[in-house]
C-alpha cells in the first residue's frame, strides 16, 4: 500500500489540507466520517446498485482490433464513455451525493471545466431532489454550450465565473468561496482527485471501480488481470486515478498519465503541469503547480476544457516523483489526429480529454504481445462543435 | 502580499490583487519597500497573503527576512493550525514571527483552545463565515458568538475581521474585542483624486467618527 494516502492526508510530500479556517468544520467532518460512511454495508449496497442500474456499469472493456492492427500491439478500451452522461465523472458524483445525504446536507455546489462533472453533479442532484449550483468559467460556458444547457435542463443553476482566465481554476476558486460563505448546509462535490484531504482519496476510491472491473475483464479476456500498461489522460487526474488504483502496487504494470501539452510544453500555452510545474499550494493541497518564480499561478491552456488546469492531484504528483507512473504530454494537434483515427478505425468518437491518452500511443514503444489498456474516459458528443470546425465536415 | 488565486477573498480583494500583480508587486519588491520601515514606524506590523508566494520565496528565508526587517507576524489563511504546527512552527518561532490564526463561528471550543495555546500576538476572529468584503451588516453579527468567545478568557487578545466597513461596524466589533481588522473597505477607499496619505487619513477619520 505504498501509494495510498497516509493518515495525515499525504501521498509522500504531496497532499494535506491547506484550508482556510472557514472551511475547517466541513472538511474535518468529511475527514472523520468518509471512510466509515463509504465502507458501510448500506452505502456499498446503494452505491453498487446505482452504478449498475443507473450508470450502466460495468463499462465494457473493448478489444479495438483495427486500432490494434494499426499500432501492431493489442489495444483495449475501457469504455467509460458509455456511462450515463457520457463519462467517468458520474462514478464520483453518485458516491458523493450519497455521502452528502448521510451528512444531512441539502445544497450541492460543484465546479466544472468541460461541463462533464457539472452535468454529472446536476444529474445526481436531480436523481435525489437536491438543490444544485455549478460554477463554470465564462470561457468554458461559451465553448461547452451543450453541457451548460443540459445542466440547466436538469434543474441546476449555472454560475459563469469571470475572474482569471475564466476556466476551471477560476471556477474552483469560486466554488470554494461559496462553501466558505455557506458553512452549514452545503456539500462541495469536487470533480477530481484534487483539493484538501480527504477529497483526493475519496474521489480516487469512487473512481477505483474502473480498475476493479478492468482486472476482472482482463482476466476473462486475456487470461491475466495484469496488462502491460494502462494509459489515461490527466488534468486533475480522476479517471487516471481510477484506472491506476488497483494496480498501484503491481509494479509490473506500467502506468502512463498523459497531460495536455496544449500548443507544446516549450510554449507558454500548455496545461502539462508535471512537465513544466513545481511544488506549491493551491486549492488547499500541496502538489505540483504551474507557477512563476513569485509563486503566482500561471494560466494554463489546452484545447480540452477538462484538462485546462494548472495543478494536478497529489497522488499523481507522488507517482511522478517516485517514478511509479510515467507522464507524457500530447499537443492539441496530436490529439485531434488521434480523435479522427479512433473515429474512423473503430467508430467511436472520443472526448478531447480522452484522446490525449490515445495520442500517447504514437509516443511509446509497444511490442506485438503487449496488452495496452486505454481508459476512454468520455464521449466526444460534447466536442462536436470543435471537431466540426477543425475537420471541416 | 497579493496572490493570483485568493480563495478566501471576495471581489474587492480579488480585484486589488490583480491590479497589484499587474503593477509588478511581489514579496521581493515588498521586502525592498520595507527595508527601512522600522526607522519611522514603531507599531506592530503584520503581513497578510497566501502561502504559495511565501512557499516559493522559501518559508525559512521569508521568516528570516521578516525578522531582519522587524515584521511581527503573518496572516496566511491557507496555512491552518495543523499544517503550521507540523511543518513551520519552529521556523516561525526562531524568527520571532507570530503566525496569526483564524477562528469562525463554527470553530469548536476545543479547537479555539488549541489555537489559543499555539498563538502569539492575537487571534483573528472572523465575524461570520464568509469571504472578505461580503458586505454583511452590523446587525448580522452574531453577538452570541462574540460573547461566547469573550467568556472563554483566552490568553491572546482578539481582533474581529470580515465585514468591518464603517464606524458602526467598527464600534460594534470593539465592544467585543481588542480591535478590528479592515481589509476590503480600506482598499476600496483609495480614490483617484486624493494623494494616498490623504486618502488613508480620511478613511481612518471616517472609521473613528460616527457618521
């Protein structure tokens, strides 16, 4: 259990709960109660039932034969894009809404980048009849319009955030401010493995269903639970955390996280935190950050709104530091190429975020007998406008 | 000490932080400006900001520099009790620097006692759980909370902050504590027309005299 969080909330030197005192009571309550609640029989029962009947799990592990042929190596896709609402995000929001109910909270807030987490949060709030407020950077509101409309139709209030770069970081700041201003009735459903302890661990546990299923499915399909490698895109890193989780201590499985290089890691238009960042404290966690020499956070850039974040979950910072996982970065252009390749080889249109993991297939050496699992974290439905503009259909 | 992502602050301090950063403000520049301040200023001096710029400057180097200049304390809202005690308390103490901790209406009595035991200088008593400059009115203040804390006989003096914006709120805060902390109202008082010294003098006068 070398890569699990310790009792103080740290992964090695990363993590912790660097919270203003105004958030202490809420975060402390979560810290004291989350394990007891999510490990209780009644919680597990309702969580598993909803994952099965509502989310549609288990998500298939699909052998992509034409893509495998193209690369000369065996490629499997973990089809998180087939979940209800089109991404892995619902695994976490189902868990957190059940937890919020146990804590007696009556108001839910969330931040969102691409809108996938916002939609997943609005969905579970509709499911449970709980008030929902989603903060979204004003730039993301305009580039992810269909998801904004979905959230509204689901009954959520979407508040555009105009500070900073008007993207995910700014939406997160504003959600934290809301929580500070509403210290008693509100639960903050963070969408990734970021934020103060216990969020990184809690969200990773909810997403760990991905690798739990993967083990079973691989055993059935290949005769071994263990693939050669697992690839997943990383912004905050929740789908990667879920895909890596049950393999962290199986060191023979290579873990590869793929960050958004944007226009390239040598340019200042990138979101590849591990490639260009350094340690610091943001959003109540000590982790790797994109920042200048004065400790001011620099604005990230990626074509994909879901990866447009200047930090990364503390688990991934630790996996990077210890070398347990390898981190690559894919540029916007490489990603769009990968989108088209998967679309036309397999008839699956992936989300921009997930296509970062696909683009990394061009960057690694694979043998014909290798088993490569890509966590296909989301569907491309929300990105159709970008695709149509870029490809000119 | 401005920060790009002031999560505990409302729009006023967000905006002033942005302007300060655009003007090139940094901890290095600040220390440069403060180099000789102790030749002319004898009241206690406390620096306020967020942890990350201090972290990049180097926490130990920062504390040494504060000691050298004669800074008395810091208010860093994202450096809470537990992380402070685990990592930085010794460095602060070695440099005679008080890290001022916050309490809110939700803070438990046990934790207030813990904070009081670790604190030196004063305790920053947040009037109501909110971001700064939230514009709550004096009648929104929880008198019962103020009284509850007053009766705890803490060893540290308390200063009340958040929502102190005029003479009425200031006077009310002073009834329950040794003083008040004014942030958002202060930074929004600067006007284009007045010299900064006159503008500050005007502000302080308004704060002390009933309207």
